[in-house]
């Protein structure tokens, strides 16, 4: 018990990344944390993946404070993302690091008053550098870059084009990000890809990407970040873009859609479905949407959703399931202040099996 207590305390206090310790090993994993009050459990739902083929363990130190351990997947650098599941909680990446042979991702979840709360969540990690497709990720570790901008650390960034990435800040919580893989797809093909931003740190935050068609320079990714009251706030964040490659950089199947909800009915602005068939979207109630990928039904897998468009808002995955051979994703979007349901303008969703 003493050793477990020591490990839990370390997880709670860890908010910085360890320096790379050895040569990078390609690794990727995802997890659905389904038992939020359990102090320690090994995932056994099937909604998890570890590229090392070993277990994944969730430990809870205090309410809303979690450590995700991918056994045998320890590697330097990479990128992590998280989203609450089945609620309007705000979940953030507090840190990730290599611990001997294992990969540790620390997660924090908050309510809309900024207090830590227990929550289910979906989390993923990758450091893959695929040889095909358009793929990029970064950890912006400087919340207030200078006028010349900030270049993310090489260990925690990758761009399939080989171009340098830069983050600029124009005002509190307002960032522009240059990503070569995204620039190569601008202004149109990006909509068939996956575009995700996640706040990093130990405070209630949510970040979103603006509609690239409505920003001054369509080749730059516009990021906005807010606190639990919906006020603009400077923060570190992680960002990933992929097209023609799975969202974790693998060569597996791809199902991604960008849903335009600004008109009288949902419209697919762009999509990818390795199984064929145009995805569809339906508004269940204002702020909640069901996206269906034909022929892509998978009994387990991993899903993620991002809000784009009018800020401050955020979206979370409520559930996903297969039916009649199709894959269904249920997404809810919320006001960025008190967390009440709010209709979205542009939604980006992705699923991998």
C-alpha cells in the first residue's frame, strides 16, 4: 500500500514532462476510462489499445485526478489528447512522460465551476511518424510566445512535410499555428481529415479550432482557449492534424467527417470512410448530434470529437456503437461558460477500430 500511495502521489504532483531518455520507439495507444471512482483498475472492456500488446491501468489519486499507464509503451516525446465521455466535464492533459518501460499520461477532469470531479474519459497517445498521408502533431509548451513565435520542441512535434511548425499569440488565448501538413491541404481537403486541440495543464480549460474558411489566413490553424467561465485564457495545448492516415498515425482504417451545422440541416463539408459510403449526421436535440459511418461498424474502437466555429464552446463524445454494420457516434456540444447544451456550427469527428 505504501508503494501504491507513493505512485499515486507522484501522478498527482507530476505536471512536467521528462526529457527524452533514449531513442524514440514507435508507440500508440488509446483508452476508455469507464470507472471514474475506482482507485486502481486494469482496463478490460475491449475499448482500449496498446501497441506493445500489454495491459493499460487507470489509477485515481484524488477526485478528477487520473494516471493512465500504458505498460511497455514507454517512449520519448509524442502527443496526447483527452475528452470527457458521457458528460459535459472539462478534461485536460496534465502531463505525459516515460516511466522506465511504460508510458504515463496524467489526466485532470473539472466541472464548469473549475472544481475537480470524477469523470469517464477517452484518452490517446502517439509518437508515430507515418511514411504516407498528411500527419502532424505538436505540444505548444509556451502559452505566451514572443512576437517571433514559438517553435515546439522537436521531441514533441512532427510534420510529415518536414516543414518547421510555429505558434504565434495575438491576444489572450488566441493563437495561430503554422503546420505544413495542414497548409498542404488548405483550403479544402483538410475537411476530410482529423483536426484536434486539447488544453494542457492542471486547470479547467477548453480549446477549439476556428473554421479555417472564416479566418484571415486559411493556411494557418486558429486556436482559441478559454477557462471554465468562457473567458479567454493563455494556456499550453496539444494539436494533431491527419488526413489519409489514421488519427494516431497508423496505417489502419480511417473514418473522419467534418459536419457543417450552420444551415437548416447537417451537411458533410468533408469526410473519409475507408469502408465506403457517405457519412450522415442528425440532430437528436439542439446541441446533440449522431454521426453515422456506413459499413464501418466496429464492436469496440475509439472515438473523438472537436468543436469548430463560433467560440467559446466545446464538444464531448457521449457514446459510440455499431448497428446493422454501421458505426454510430453520439456527440454533445456545450456552452463554454456554464456547460449547458448549445448548438454547434462546425463539428469534426473521428473513429478508429
